């Protein structure tokens, strides 16, 4: 304006900032979250640029349900199809040293019980968000929560899961759950047992899965014995290789591999998969271990030798085992099993020497019932059925050392044990088992009553000559003895008199020393004593004194002898055989001798085709030249009020 007198106000300047176009929703996505890290590891969030352009994170914000924090005020570009990690602390590199792109900033604390993660750009435009819960994954074991597909919404639970990476997470790398174009993995690698015996084949199973979208090429599995236990495969540790052909997408294949290349103790192994191409090699390695053992005992070194399956209450059930080998055997972690249960019965180191017994009982009261000389292990044992059951003895490797199935018809019921006859014969042969013959109803902790012993003298009888002496006769005494053991026996015999007839020895009256018997032989040994002028009943014990004897229950014998009388010593003097008015029948006898006679065990017998007999049970004495009436019942006094005898 040519006439303008003040040109200073003719111009107005307006300044404004032109920003580049904003990012679209989900150009950048939340791809992985570590909200429940292991001790010492910081929380962190991984972003992924799914756009085709670099994105500057300057002034972008990340937060949870309540707080948003600026990621950085400086330029920080995340390249197309790349990852970027946002961490609370730089110590993340201690846990994942291969991370390249990361920023440390004041990341709000993420709740383990569930929270939101929200991402906004520099203009505060929402780019991505996720509200997770513990059941989505990532809540245990220091493992991250991974997004499966960046092309599927972040709000869908099914698009998230716990990381399957061997490193527990994949910050800065494609997620373990994300399908790759090419991804062959070792799904499992294990030995078929926890223990293998030195010298035998240790077998492994290796399952290979194709998690990729494409069929794989041919692949190779290398197996290493990790001798130095550093979890790093080395060519010097290679013990085997398995080559396989292509595996279709979604298919799996199980390989087997065997080796004897292991030592006693813990052995560590590595399986490593080689295949090209492979978009995720973190799942191409797997580890396993087992224990190599040197076996001491073999089957039947220890045997089930006796058991009580039907005790008289409250006696507990119990099982006796016997070391028939020449080995010293530790029973630690041995188990007893029946038809339905397998129970650890020996938890601590327990040595069973050669020739020793051990009793396993369901409670500690067993010594109340038996003089058990062997150790007793008190523990829970499988309940033994009274009709039939199985008994299995398992060692610490769960190998069967001895087993049988018994039946009640074999014996051992009614409070008596079932004993094995021979440890050298078959356990399952019913003829090798019988009911105990012990007077104590069982023999826990020592040699069975029905088993042949190495040393076993048996006193089988006391022989009196004459066998049926008369009153006043002289009687010789013999001991009938047999060696039923397998070894020669040197022993002594002692003759005791039971002076008060209470079935207990009172007075030692004779001995025979230095006797010798070969296995299977027997002898009638005569004592020097002569019983002179036998007047009344006498009782005698013969006891074999043999220090090596393994069964002393048959080392003694007890027998009584009574004098007999010649005919007409006692006479039948009167008989009432046709009484009237209900009078009982009776017989009168007369002692025709000059001695008092005890009628105990005397009998009255008729002579019909089927004779009837009545025995005098107790001591009844008839004096010399005296009468005695034997009646059917006491009503005889009603008919004869005065009976002087």
C-alpha cells in the first residue's frame, strides 16, 4: 500500500510444526512380555515392527493399567520386521547376552496376577494393547508370555502362551510359539530307564517334530556323552549319529539309540539336531541323564523264605527274607509288592550278610510273639490275602529279585507261618512250601523248621527194655537218635528223671558223651543206668547236647514208664449185669497182691463183636487185699447205702 504511513504492521508470521503421518494401529505390536521373571531378572516387554518402514520410538509411551512412561526422548529406530526390547534394568543382558536392540527405562511394574500393557506413539495414539491374565501363560518358572502371531489380535487369549524356549524366553528373536517356515525341533529326549547296569545297552528315545510350515530336508541327530558335564557338545564327546529323511510339516518321528558308553554314577547326554534351512535352532538341542550302576545281587541271591499271611490277632503280618548268596548286600530302597501295591520297605542302608535273615513286619510288636534273633525292619507292608496273593521282592532298581504266588492250600493258615523247604528249589513249586512244624508256630529270623539243616540231631524215642515191665522188674533205658542234618554230628546225651511227674526234668541221672553220627545215620544208645525194682510210674527226659545244632526243638524227648502186673493180680470179684429199678450196672474188683496199685489208664472192656471200653482217667489207688467198685454212675449209693470199699 503506497500510501501506508506505517509499514511495520503490514506483515504477520505464523509458525507451526509439520509432523510426518502418524503410525497405523498395530504397525508396532507388543510381542512378548516377561511379567513374572526369575529372581534377579528384570521385567521387560518386546516390540515388533510389522510395517515396512523404520519407526522412531522417540517420545513413544509404554505402561500398564495405571501409568504410561515415555520410552525415550532420543531417536531410537526399530527397523522393519525387527524386534526391540524395553527393559526396566540393564541386567537383562546377564540373562540374555545376545540382545542387540534394547532400551532401559522406567517400565511400570507388571502385576503377576494380571495387568495391561499399553503402547502409544508420540502423538498419544494407541498403537497396541493387551490385557493378560496368569492363565494366558508366562506365570511360572521364569518363562515369558509369547504372542503366537503378529497378524492376530493381541486381545485374543488363544494368541498367547508360555514360551517353550530352552532359555525361558526369546527377547530380540522370533518367538518360540510363532510358526516358522522351517522349524525342526527335538520335542523330547530321554532314556527309557533311570538306571542302567554297567555293560548292558542303555537305550534312548528321541522324538523329532516338524513345527515349520514347510517339509524339512534330510536331517542328522548327533548324540554326545557330556563327560565334562558342561552342557556343551564337543566333537570328542560324540558317541553316535542318526540320519533321517525329510519330515512333513506337522509330522513327528521317534528315533531310538543305544550305547554301552557310560560309567558308574551319573551320566549326562546331549542330543543335537542338524538341518538346513532352520529358522529356530534354539529347539535343536536337548539334554538327559541317567545313573550307571554296578550290580551286586542277581535274581534269587535273596529269597522270600517264610511269611505269616494269616496271623492270630493281634500278631502282625510279616515276611522273612534270606541271603542265600556269598555276597554282602545292601537292602537300601528295596521294595515289597503284592497283587496291587508296591511299597518301599527299606529306606536306609541295611546290610544283609551271606547266610543271614531279615524279617520285615508291619509293626514293632513281633518280638512279643517270637524270640527273633535277626534284625527286624518295621514298616508298612502290602496286606497279604488269606486265600491267595503274590509276593514280589524288588531291589533299588525295581528289578525282581524273588517272587511267588501262593495259595492257602499250600499251608500256613490258622496262625501258623508258611515255610519254604529249600532255598535251592523253585519258589513257585507248591511242594517246596509247607506249614511250619515249629511248636512256636513260626521260625522268623532263623532256619525253617521244615528245612534240612547242616547240623540237626533228633531224639526220636526213649526205649525201655523190657517194653512192658512187671512190678519189681529192672529196666534198661535207651535213647533212639538220628542225624537228620547234612553234616557229621558230635554230641552228648543226658538222661534226666522227672521225679514229680510234672513233665519237667529234675535230676540228672546219667550221661553219654562223645557220640558221633554220620548224616542220615541213627543209633540206639544205652545208658549205663538200670532202673531197679520198678515200683511205680516214672518219667524221663533225654536231651541231646549239640552246640552246632540248628534246630534244638527236636533235641529232647519225654516218656513215662509204669510197671505192669501178672495175671490174677487184680480179680473181677462180683458183677451186677441185670440190675432192677434203675440201679446202675457195676463191677467189683479185688487187689490180690501185697502192693498198692494205681489203676490210672487201666480199662474195662467187654468182648462183643464191637467191644466197648472204659478207661480210668485219673489216679485211683487200690490197697493190698482190698476191694474197689466200678459203677456207671453215683446213684449206686441209693441202692447200697453202705459200700465199705
